[in-house]
């Protein structure tokens, strides 16, 4: 069997079972991918951007409603300035090159994080693509940029406390999260063999299934996405109940 038909078979298997509505990915391993090839780290980020294109396309094709990608963390600002600059450049390039495809495929672009910290040229492109794709009915692609989960929680808590004081409930806090309006997070994937959450979607991970893939992000493509979804589909999600409760006693 060729590699293409193996991927097609995996895709068909994934399509036949309930899909996660919302998938988030910690795209890790760009630097190691480049170092293993004696290339500058930025070459890993460039190939990582290709993986973003492929995975977005595949997720849209199978019918994922929301895909959220950790593209730049609050902590990433501390990287050497040339690397930060290269990442910002790649982002601006991506926004420009994918604008047409997002429109053709009905993808709505969204962004979460401390967006005011982004350089003006990235911020402007982001605003313009978000505005252009606002009404697209297909998948929502959310880029987490200058994002930190604790920071998101702190600002949500401040807002909820200002509105509700001591009476605030979980729903009030949730309403102030940057992800408000997106479906519940069902599946979180992290690449490169690391097994950490690294300040990503801390609240939203409460009942998400976590899948850790050993592959480095620049090598992640359709097959790896479908394999992660297949792993999710093989899990039993209990949300604190017993196995018998969720399977209707069929245990
Ligand atoms: C982690 O790899 C990856 C990042 C910090 C940036 C992710 C950026 C991209 C995939 C490319 C641009 C994004 C878009 C949306 C076009 P790392 O550098 O921490 O890898 P390492 O752990 O091997 O050093």
C-alpha cells in the first residue's frame, strides 16, 4: 500500500467516528528539527509554517469546527531578537499567503493573546484577515499569539470580579476567556515528545484528552493529525462519571 493510500484509509477511519469539535496543538520541535539538519533554527520555523498550512487544510477537510495553534507564547518574547523577528515575519507572510485559501475554504481566522504586543505590520495583517474572514461559516482557525494561559485567566478573573464580585461563578470567568464562543476543547496535541502543557489553555484543558506525539512539528502532516484524532476516538471520556454511566451500562 502506498503512503498516500495509507493516509486516505486513516482519514476514512477518522471520518467514520465522532470527531473532536475543537483541537488545539502545541507545535513543538522546530529548533530541534533544524539543528538535526545543521540548519539555522529559523529553517525549522519555516518548515513549521508548512506544517501549519497542511494541518489546517486537513482539519478543515474532515470537518473539525475549531483548530487552535500555539504559535507564539508570552515566554517566547525572551528568545534572541533575530529569532523573534523571523517568527513575526513568517506570521505576516502566512497571513498574506493564506488569505485567499481561507476565503475559498470558508475558514474564519481568530487570534487570542496579548495582541497589542505584536509588531504593527503583523497586527495590521491580522486585523485585516480577521475582518475579511469574519463571516466564514467553516472552521475557526485560532492563532495563539503572545499567549499565556495564566495571563488569560488573570484578565478573565479581573473582568468577572468587576462585574460580579464575590458572587462570580465558573461561567462568569469562562465568559471572559479569550476563547469564549469557541466549542469546548476536546483534544490537545503536543509534538516533539515533550509532555507538558506549558501555560497553554489551562482552563480549557480541564476535560480535554491529551495526546503526545513524538514527531517534531515540521514533520507533522495529515497522517499525524489523523493518528492523533484516532487516538482521541479510542479513548473513553468520562467527565468524572463511571465507565458504566457513560456507556449506558454496556461495560
Ligand atoms: C516551537 O518550536 C515552536 C515555536 C516557538 C513557534 C511556532 C511557529 C511556527 C510553527 C511557524 C509560524 C507560525 C505560523 C502560524 C505560520 P521550538 O523552537 O521551541 O523548538 P525546540 O524545542 O526544538 O527548540
